[in-house]
C-alpha cells in the first residue's frame, strides 16, 4: 500500500500547482477580501486522522473549514497595528526559502550559503538606512527578538562596567534602564532578561503634544547615576504618534556619559529611506544598537526583523550569545557566526525574501513606498480633521494617524470602531493617548491607494451619523 507521503512525493508538481492557484486566488482578491473574519469553533476537527488524508484532501478540508477565517491582513485596508504587505519579489524569496529549506548555523563560507546571503542582505539594509559599515547585524523573528538580542548584549556591557560577566555568572544589581516611551516588545525583553518590567526609569516627555523624551531630563538622570552604567532605550517612531527622540542631542550626551544607547526603530527607522524625512533619524548612526522590523515597512512576509549593532561590541556580542562549545560546531568563541549572532541556534533562511525584494526594487522603490504611505497618512489625517466628526489627537508626523470622534465618550469611540471593523472593509486598532480614547490607522502597505482612503472615509462618515 502506498502511503500518503509517498503519493504526495510522486505528485509534488500537482501539489505545488495547487498551492500556486490557491495563493494567487488569495493575493488577487486582497482588495475585496474582508479585513475581519468570524471564526465558528463548532466545526473544528477534534481528532488527528489515523491515516493521513494526503495533501489534496487536506487542501479541500482547509478550504471548507478554515479558509474563510483568513483575513486580508496583507491587504490595502488593513491599517491595524503596523502590518505591511508582501511585495511580489518577497513572496518569491519566501517560497524559495521554504523549498530550499536551509538550516544554517555555520560561519559564512562554511556549510551552506545561507550565512553569506544573510550578511549580504544585512549590508543592503544598512545601505538602505544610510548607516556606516561599522554596523553588523542579523535576522530574527520580529521586534521582540531584535530588542532582546540588542538588550542582552547591552546587559553584558553594563555588567562589564561593574566587573561582572552576566552571561556566565548571572544578573547583578546596579544597572539602570532609561526610557520615555518604550515599546511593549522592549519592555517584554527587559522582563525576559531579568531587569523586570517595572524597573524602567522614565524620562519626562517634551512639553506639548509629544511622546519624545526631554533630553534635559535624560541628562539630569545620567548625572545622578554618578558613573553607574545605564541602558537607554530611545524611540525612532513611537506607536501612537510616531514621535522621534532627538538623536543628535543623545549622541552628544554619549560623549559625556557612559551608557549603552539602543534605538527602537521598528518601523520609524524607515524614515531614513526618504530625503524628506531622514532628518528624523539624524544621529542614530552613533547608537550602539538598532531594531528594525522587515515585516512592517519593508513589506516582506512574517516573520522577519533585523538588529544592527556596532562592530566595536563584537566581543561582548560573542560572550553573550555563544552556546556551550561542541566539537562538531567548531570554534565559536572567536568569530561571530550563526551560533553567536542571534538567540536561535538554527533557523530558516529568513533573509531571502528581503534579499529578493531589495534586489528587485532597490533604494528608489522603497523610497517610493515610504513616501507614498506618508502622503496617504497625511491625506487621511486632513480628511478626518476637516470633517467635523473626527479630530486628530496628535499631528500626523509620519505614517500613523491617531484620532478620535469629536467630543466623544470612550464607549462611543469603542462602539464606533467595533462597528467599523465589523464591516470587514477596513481594520484599525483602539488606543489611549493622553487620557483620550482613540483610534490608530497605520499606513505601511505598498498596495494602499487614494481610492482606499475614499471608500473607508465614506464608510466612517456613514457610521458616525
């Protein structure tokens, strides 16, 4: 009797053709697919098949029970969170990464070619962000693991200032973490690293409608440490209003005080792609480490992010992330490689979708995506503020619009957003900004056009009454 696995192996070309057809059907319908699904748990399969169904029958069951709950999260009107789309080139790269199935943890030049591809892609990204060649980095799953990687090396640096080897001996007291508006993923990383979620010394915001840190307050807190080590987490684009800390001023403080400077630029760092907005990240090249999400504004499939770190910290980097040495892994203690680059010891060729997309569209292509999304955000903000029914809670600084219903109570804002999202036409997320119930619309998808703004705005006006 031929097993389902053997049958599938003999019929692989037909299976991949079916996958292509199903994928194209989804991608070609992204403009009309709902942005919200309604999942009915009643038809869930509770038993694993004793004998496999084979892939074609599995496809049929997927389409019958599960496909209708797949939402258009990579579509042009999914404005919730900060979720990018997928460029055609990145889809090609992702398919190939799956087909080639490279599990790479070798030093570049040994084993398969994945390490070389990753290092090459990191260099492309460094150039996209106009950063010097003093940065080295690697691919991780998202902002959480990027922040985790950078802050783990920052912790090792801080321990070194106190005469401790934290990676080998464990956590020590006396390390201060400073931030004004840390992202949830950075706070989660601090929890995992033993700092504690609540042990962040908050820096005051600038006066006015700002989320950026007051650098004068930062300097006062650094002075008060009297030389004790500190880790600073600054923002290149806050979540609610995409505010930027003053990187030039922070770089000046680096000359006077001893602290590790980490910049969370998960999506705001893409301002560097545009000559019109790159001033927002001026000075970030002096930071010790950076976080960038690729599955946001780079528009590659989930999950994909990078960290970038100054090469002067390579020894600390190795000390922090090296595993126990094993004979079959070779010398891991002297050179950065896949075993000492990121927390995962083995992973897929996550760089390939980004490599394809960067090669396919280049700097100019990404500048166009970034500037188009910013223009759309500004246009949407102007539509809302001119309506009388809506008001902006903060200026549209980059690609996110933070707004609310005019003079509305929190429950009314909540019920409006629920009704809007239930239409399946668009998806946005709730927020609270300066004590006000609000709504966020984030523009990061290369597919979004002015026509999407018009249709969504018309629906919003109709719902608000």
